[in-house]
C-alpha cells in the first residue's frame, strides 16, 4: 500500500514513480522505464519486499489478457 500511494502522489505531482506501481490498465500500457531507472526502482521495491518490476509487469499483462 505504501508503494502504491507514494507512486500516485508522485505522479500527481508530475514526478517519476519510485516503485513503478502505476500503469494504464485500460489502455494495456505496461511499458517499463529505461534501464537506468529500472535498477533504481527494483532497489526501492526490494526494500519493501516487492517482486522485481519486470516480474510485476509480466503478472499484470497476464492478468489483463485473461480478462478479455
């Protein structure tokens, strides 16, 4: 929950996400950030015990494809 609310506040302030939790579900836009940001995001996610962002995006894509 901390990661999601933090990212929502950052996005509302036109700042980059810290944990990479926010995507456009309806558009199916699960684009990963550039590689330099990916390492930074994964380090922040690891501190909270979250899975790596690549795995999270894969899970989201799979979940969205099963809804159609």
